[in-house]
C-alpha cells in the first residue's frame, strides 16, 4: 500500500485525511527518516485542540485497526493530559460517546477496546467523586443486557453478544485501578481518589463472585475476573471484605487454563501487607492453602514444574508476608506449622536447580522472615517457639545441603554456562541462608555437620559419594566464612579430617580449598595444625582447574599465619615458583600469588629475605630483560605488563616494617632504608626499567605498569622508599615531559604525599612538581578536552601539594594564574572524576589565599570567573549529579572570602537569563541570601544549591526532583 503524500513536511493542515496519511507512513514506509517525521507530526497532532474532534472519525468501523488504535490513544492523551481544555458541559456527552464506542468495540479489535477503556478510566479519575459519584455502578448498569448505555446515548443499541459485553465491562473495571496507579497525582488527590475507588469495591466484589461461581461463565470470563481482582487488590481493598472472593479463586487452580492467572491473583491478594489486620480472613484461607499440598506433591513427583512453582508461590506469600501474625495465633499453631512444613517441602523439592526444578529458590527469604519473627519475641515466648521450630530448622539445614549437591560430573558438563552460573548464585544464596540459620542453631549446628562428616570419612562401611562430603564442607565453609569459629571445639577435628579427603574431583577439591581458606584465622591461633593442611593447598596450587580456590586460600594463609610459616617457606616458594614458570595460572591469579608470597617474605628473618626475594624474581627479571632487548612488538607487550604487574603485586604486601611492628617487644633487627630488600631490587632493575620505558614511552599500558611498580612500593615502604626518590623524580619528569600520561601524575602525587615534608627530599619534589606542571600547562593551552584523565590527575596532584607542601606555590616557576584557570577549565568537564578532582583542588586552594598573597591576588582577579563557572554548571551546564561537588566550592568561597563572593554573585546573577531563563530575579536573590548565610553547614549548602539547580532546570516540584 503506497502512503499518500508526506504529511511530515510542515506546515500541514490537521485533517483526518492527513492524520491517516501520516499513520500509513509511520506503519508502512520503509524509510526510517520518514517514519520519524511522521511520528513527530502525529505527536504534535495529538496535542492540538482539533484532536478532540478528529479522534472520533479515526474510530469509524471502516478504518484500519492501526488507525482506530491511534484514535483511541489520542482520546486517552487528551483526557489524561489536556482535560482542563474540555468545557464541563461536554463531559456527559464524552462519557456517553465513550461508553457507546466501548460497547461497539467489545468484540474487538482488542487493542482498540483496551485504549478506550483506559480513556474512560482516565475520565472517571478526573470526575470522581464530585462530578461522578458512582462510576462503577453506572458502568455496570450501562453494560446490563437489553438496556441502552445511557438514556438517550447516541449509538446505544441492544447488545448482540452478552459475553463480549461482559468481557468489555471487566476490562473497564480492570484498567480503572491500573490507571489510578500510574497517574501522576498530588498526594491529597491520590488519597481522596483511593478512598472513593475503595468504596466502589462493594459493587465490584459481589459481581466478580457471581461471575466466578457461575456455571455459565466461560474460562475467558473467569480469567478476566481473576485479573480484575488482582487490579483492585493493588488499591489495598480490605481482605476482610474480599476473602470469600479470594477463596473462590482457589477453585480455579484445578482448571489448567486458569491456573497461572489464579496463582498470580491469590499471591497478589495474600501479599498485601494490610491483610495482617484481617486475621480471621487469613485463618479462614489457611486450610485452602494447606489443601494444595497433595496437588503440589503430585506435580513435584511428576516433574510438572509450573504447577509446583505456582503452589509454592501461594504458600510462601501466605507464610512470609504474615509470619508474625500467624505465629501469634496460638489456637492455630498446628496449621501454621503445617504451612511451614509445606514450604520446607518446596525448599527440598526433587530435582536440580535450575535445570529440573525452579521452585526451591522462591522459599529462601521465607526462612529469614520466620527466624527474625521468632527471635523478636521476648525471651519466655521465644523459648516456646524455639522448641517447636528448632527441629524444623535442623531439617532445613539437611534439605539445603541436599539441594546444594552438584549433579554428577558428566551431567554437570552437559549444563549450559547460564545454568551453571544460576546454580553458582543459588549456592551463594544457600550459603547466606546457612550462615543466618547458625544464629538460631548455634554450636550444635557445627557439631552436627562435623559428626556427619566424621561418619562419612572414618567409617569403612560408608562409601560416601563425593557430593555428600562436598555439601557438608560447603555448609561448614558458609558458616566459618563470616562467623567467628575460633572458639568452636569441632574445628581441630575438622582440620584433622580434611587431609583424609580424596580431592580427585575438581568440585570437591575447590570446596576443600575454600574451607581451608575460611579457617585461616583459626590456623593462625593454632599453628601446630599447619603442617597437616599446607601440603593439600600446595597440591592444589599446581592444578590449573583449582587455580582460583588454591591461590586465594594460600594468600589467606600467608596473610593470617605469616609469622608461623618459616618452616614451610621453602616448600611454598618452590611450588609457587614452579607454578609461575609453568604458567599454570591466569594473570590475575599470578598477581594474588605474588601478594601471598609478599606476606610470606615479609615475615621471614631479615637476613633471609633478600636471598629468597632474588631467587623468586630473578627468572622473571631475566625474561623481562630479554623482552626489553627487542624492538617494541605488540606480541611482547602482554608479557612485559604481566611481569611488571607481578612485581607490583609482590611489593604491595612485602613490608618488613609491618613485621617489625607486629612483633614489637621481640628483638628484630631493623634494616636501614638502603638495605630494604625492595629498595635493593628496585635499584638493581632501575636501568632495565629505563630501557623498557625508552622503547614503550608512548604506550600508556606499559607506562602505567611501570608507574604501578613504584606506586605500590611507595605506598608500602613509605619513608623507606627514600633512597629511590632522587632517580625516580628525574625519570618521572623526563618521561612525562616526553609523553604526558596520567599514571605518572598519580605516582608523583604519592611521592608528594610522603616526601614533600621531608627536607632531605624537598628539592627533588619541588623540581618534579615544576616539571610536571609546566608540561601539563602546555596541554591545557592546546586544549585539554581529549585528556580528562590527565586533567583529573593534575588536579589531584595540586590538591595534594596544597595540602602537604603549600610553600611550593611560592616558587616563581609555578604560574598560579594559569593553575587557577586550569582548575576552572576542569570544572567544565562532563566527566565526574575530573570535576570532583577540580572541586577538591579549589577547596584546598581557597583556605591558603589569605596567608599567601600570590594566591590572594589570583583569587581577587579571577574569583568572579570561578563563581560564574560554578553557577553556569549548577544552572544546567553540568549533570545534576555533580551539584554536590560545586556546592563544596561555594561553601569554601563563602567561608574564606564572603565579601568577595557576595559581590561576585551580585555581578554574575544580574545578567538576564543567567544561569537559566527558568529562574526569576527574585529567586536568584533568595538563593544568594540563603547561600551567604551558611559558612559552616555543608549539608544545608548542598540543599540550597540542589534546590537552585532544580529551579534552573525547570524540575522543581515535577516529581523528577527526587531522582
């Protein structure tokens, strides 16, 4: 079908023909640009006054469904957004027309009928309660058989299809509460409407009951009744008035065609928190929920996942939403216990989640709710409940461990990666639940797990399958990971049992590793047990499939137990070195492994560290040296970055001073900074690093990796890094001047932080700061927009200088005016981190202006520009999320130069339309007064600036102001 002439070209008269033409273009024209033009024109057409008229013509019976749908949508747009344009004397006519058309379209098309129903619902919301006091009764009357829609209504004829009209009425009653829920309404109006609609429930409820119980009602009608009830339930209609209707819904569960909708409706009805006020209604519904147990079992045993899932949802909705109320019904305690057992059955439903069952995960939050409610009772009452429910929770632990079982290795291999990931997350949820249940069951739970594990591993008659052992260890680890088990008397026995486990299965071996890791703190207090357990970890370390678990466990042991690892150091180092050279592990695990070895080395006797450090890193340094001899080649880069990363990771944790601090009181020879093993190694490889840099200077990844080695060393060694400051400052200045990169500025900031106050190094730090500043200022002169990372790091560096060594600003080599201007430019960046850093720079600089005339002069001259920049950003020039950072600079200005700020605000805000045409002169004046009053209250200043920013953007009071 050829679309008529293009109505997207403006101006086009608003006629029915042109609207149709645009609709043809929108739906049938393959050209996206023409489609978009049509869409834009049609949106404008909907907003026009003529739309009230042309929408009816589009609803003619001879039009295409797409055209009729647009007509109905236009009606809804007019009623919901332009209601005030319609004179009140036309309200009755519109109502009659709408009802008449709904009757006409009751047989379809469905999409048109729904839009018309939504339009009438929107109209009702505009008229209730003053101008239309009983809308539902009127609607029901209008759809009665053999009666006109309204006396004298145009086009109202005796209905031809009672079922279609019944469905149309149900559609109308369903969308009425939905339209209320999604309308933007003032709070007072929302409350008024909610009350008026709830009062209408007295008319809706009996009608729905009658339709649901009637033998004559088709499945289609019954499904619509269920959906209608769901819609009204969301208005919090009282369960006390509707519980009989909810009871009727249970009958629909035996009808396969209605099952899903009935489940949804019952769950919605039971999940309303307000139901708790209607205890009798809940108690009356309980036998119906319990009555589903047989249907649940049949479905579970027959593998009918949908049915078991639905019934489980109902049981959980009943049990979880109302656990406290139902616990307190002492006359019905056996019924509630039966419901809890029904939910326990759902938790343990046969099958492997998520492949052959998807129900068990729905129940996990229920166990939290029930436990919280039991433990919230006062002590005497709690004891009674614990007597009943502790046995249930012990059963729950058995069920959860059973559900955490892996399938066979063969079956697990056949699962999709998505199913494996869902199963992993499911086990994390089970782990969290077990940890929580420990609060209720306490030490007895650990003893229980230990006894079962002992029976499995010690009894020759027990040929335990690996999944049973894995599940018990998984339970142990879940609890030990977050709860202090140091006082548990079963841990020594567990540590004794672990070496007896055959770790030939990967999943079991993984869990063994994680379990050992979770007991690292206990091992630190009981180092005598290390000898039995470490060989297992080292055995895991050489297997690629155990990479993550074995490396993370070794790292935890080396961190927690480092003072007791001296006898095992040689074994750990040689197995680790072997794994690194054979490249068993991926890069990230190699980094963890190096961190582990850093912890290990730092706790060794001082005279041993250097030799062991040399033997560990020499093979890697030799490899790096070989790579450095070649001309830059992209295939070599990953290896260079990897080796530098391993050195960084090692130096992050290799801290001999912490060792000395940890062992305070015991004689431990302190090394001088120049003897520090890390410094010795860095000095030995410095030339090699310079060679690498000279060849890879323009590669940010390599430069970042080099800076990372020194950055981690500075952070760990602190003042012990001193012997390296001079040569590193010189090298940093050279590489940055040749090829500026943010990582060099970040490293310089660390050096400023630690050494700026040290007279011995001050000249190096001063020289480095000046070189970096000169090079960066030239970037700002050329246009820094493409370098937000450099602008951010530069601002952070100068904020640090101002904080640690402000007298560097007395140097003639630092151009204060240019730096101030760089700060202003950085405030204009769209990147949040850059703006944040620039704000920090100004909050460090402004307090110094009073004592440092050179800064005071710059502020006097350019403070107005700073103020103007911030106001422009607040007024809409920058994202709203940054407003908080700008408010901190304004507070600092007001604290340190209030008189100047007052003048700058006055000068800048008097410009018409600045910072936004949305704010009046009076609003600008109010903002100025409010701001100038606050010199200390940071929270209040943030509120004032946020409020002004919303005004400038026209969002004040729009509902968006909360986001």
